[in-house]
C-alpha cells in the first residue's frame, strides 16, 4: 500500500500533462493513474498543477561561515516554500570556500543539519587548487565554478586564463562541467576604475562599467577553451540576448555548452534597477529591454537550458552604501522562481524542463527532475491561476530584502513534497526530517 496519494491533479510529465493522481511509497513514485487505492495520507489536488520539485542549480546559502547572510535553515525553507526540493550550492559565499575536500566535508556537515531540502554542491576552481579537483570530484561535486572576473570576495579569486584552461583539462578527465561567471575582468575592471576616477559612483556608473560586450567576450573565450579541452561548459546567469548568441555560437563551433539564466533577468530591466536601487543590484547587471526581450525569446525557443535563482543575499547594511560600486551584488529571490515564470506565461511543461528536468539531466542527477514511476517523489503542487502580492510575511529567507516585495505574481505554491514527505503546506513548513547530499553520476572519459 502506498504511504501517500495525491489525487485529481494536472500532472506535468515529460510526455505531457495528464489528469491523474500519484501514489508514493518509500520516497518514490509507484503509480501515476486516474484511480488509485487509498493511502494513510491522501491529498486532494483538484484545481492544482503538479510539477517536479524545483532543482535550483545555482544559489548561495553561505553556510558555513556566513550563515548570518542567509544559512541553510532559512534558505532551504524559502526554497521549499517556492516549490523547491533540491539545490546546488555554489562554492562561495560560504567561507572557507568549497575548494578542497576538507571544506566540502564541512559544508555537507553544516547543510545536513540545517536544510529541509536535499542539496548538491558545486566545487570551486581558483588559482592554485588544480590538485584538489580530483578529491572534490570523489566527494561528489556536480562541477566546478570559476569566476572570470572579480568575485567580490578575496578568498575566491578569479580564474585567470591558464587556471581556466588547466581546470577544464582536469574537469574533462573527471567527467564534470566547469561553470563560469562570464564577464571580462579586463573590461569591467578598467571601466570601473576610469568611471570611479571621474567621480561617478551611482547606478548609472555601475551599469556603464559592466557592458554586454564584457559578457559576450568572456563567454566566447570560455567556449574556445571548452572546445580545446573537451570540457563541458555551463554558463551561469546569462543576462542578455547577445550572451545567448555567443553561447550558441560556441556550441555551433563544437563546444558542449549549457545555458542558464535567472528570473530577474527576465522580469526586470536596467530601468527597474534605477527604480528599485541596491536590492536589484546583481552582476552581470540587469539589462535594457531589448536584451531582456531577446533573452525571453531564447527561453521560449528552448535555447536556454535551465533557470536558477542565483539567490545571493547579504545583510541589509551591505545594500546601504553611498558608492553603488560598493553595494553587495546579489538578488535574493529563491522563493519566487516558479511564480515569476508562471506570471511570464510560460507553459507548465516548459517550466518543468527549465527548473528541474534539464538541470537533472545535464548534471547527472538520477531519478529526479521529472515525474515518472520509479523517480523520487519530489513534487510541487501549485495553483497556477491564483494571484499573490509578495509581502514580507511570506518570505522565509533570513533578511526580508528582495526586489520581489510588493509584486503581483500569478501561481501560488500550495504544497511541496520532498522524497514523499510533505515539507511545505499552505504557508507552513511541515518537514519532519532533514535533507541530504545528492551526488551526480559522472561520465568519465
Ligand atoms: Zn551566483
């Protein structure tokens, strides 16, 4: 007998949307059918759409070391309230950063205690840790993240060209991807120096210092190295239509590239940055409407593979600086990916692909990311037609600082189920157990 059944939902499967119920036993889906036998726990999903639980492949919960910025406890609750069941934590802004096995172990220990969702970890590629990539792979990282420009944190230096090249050679042998924050250091640093020297330190000055060409150049260079080394390349948070075009060109030339963007690049423009100020500062920055529209077209056409939140919070005082260059760059929006995409009018099947299935496939996460018999029962029940106005009381993140506050968004998450357990229901966290580390299946050359 199943432990849990969900009845009468619109179930979004890889084969299409079916009117059915889902039976769950021992953490996994055992049946998807219109009529299911009774179970001790029965959930009526009439009027609700059932999607695979979100796999947020890009966020920063900053634990250990900077839990006062967010932390796994508050962060994973916010993720669960937004329909997420698994996240990939970036190697920064935790400190020390995840650049060797020792720090990997520390992070796993901290997150295992704190998190109600499952988690996987990105390792870091920085100058000097080439010899530690093997041990990180053995521990189970999903890949290695490198910054091609200043990361904003001295303990996570950017990867110079040789570090990137040799890191890709090693990663290719390990069967793991390299993810890059693609902005040119040469362009952004020189522009920032020149512009601040002229005395301009406002929002306009910040935007001017990070032009689209900085993204295009860095994507192109990373694409070249990916081709030369045979390394899988993942471009995080592409902010512009031109960035997408550069990544697609790299793919056409033979690189194995995946493309990621974030909801904020689809919802907001640089005009919104002027309106909202520091809470909407991120790097690469929000772009003009032309670039945003082109990026959205790429989402609709399937050119973008995955959407991650890049939730990157900080204490509120780090958003309050006279000099806009010194404001922490990061948008805290982990809870709103699903409503943001529903509000944009994206079809449920596309949402499932972009927020769960494609990420699971790309990064070797088995039996997750799609609703199917035999898969883990990671699910979100969402009322697609319902409207909400985002209020402070809705936020589970540690600091109530987000550009989503006050926004009217369609798509209300009603319940989140992680490995068969209800972890979020109607505004309340209901998790009885903790999440755990999920390791990818590697394809070694
Ligand atoms: Zn990030």
